[in-house]
C-alpha cells in the first residue's frame, strides 16, 4: 500500500523534490561564480604585489637620484645640476605613473565578488517573495 498517495501528499513531495533539485543547481551555479570571481581576485592581488614591488624599487632609485641631484646642485657646473634635476624629475614621473597604476588596480580589487553578492541578493529576494 502506498501511504504517500493515500495521504494525498504526493504532489507536495514532488514540489519539494523539484525545489531541492532547483536549489542544488542554483548552489552549483553560485559556487562556480564564486570560483571565477576568486580567480579574478587572485589575479588583481598578484598585479598589486607586482606594482608594489615596482613602486618600492623605483622609490629607492628615485630617492637615490634625488639625493644625488641635491649634491650635484651645489657642485661647480650649472649644466651638470640641470641634468641631474631632469633625471631625478624623470624618475619621479615614472614613480607617479606606477603609483597611479597601483591605485587603479586597488580600486578594482575593492569590488570583490560583486557578481556573487548580487546573485545571492536576488536569490534571497526571490525566496522572501515565495514565502
């Protein structure tokens, strides 16, 4: 004897089964989205690390050349001083470009897992509407 059909809960169980299957598929999709966003986040953090190392190296060179330019400024030839200041200014320009690149990557990295958060928020709204 089939108690499920006798009690009339067969439709209810099939709806729950369909909801559980749909939920499992949705969970797999969200996990895949999170994995893709994690890979993107790792790439951005790697770029930040490379740019930070570059900024550190350029800062050391720039400060060394800036110190050299200040020493040369008080040396005997005015042309030598102008060249030293131009070289130091060029290094400072390169430093500024690398700093701008770090800031740009940092702003992108600050928005981690945006797609996953949006999808989960939509799922939560859909669940609340059903209830």
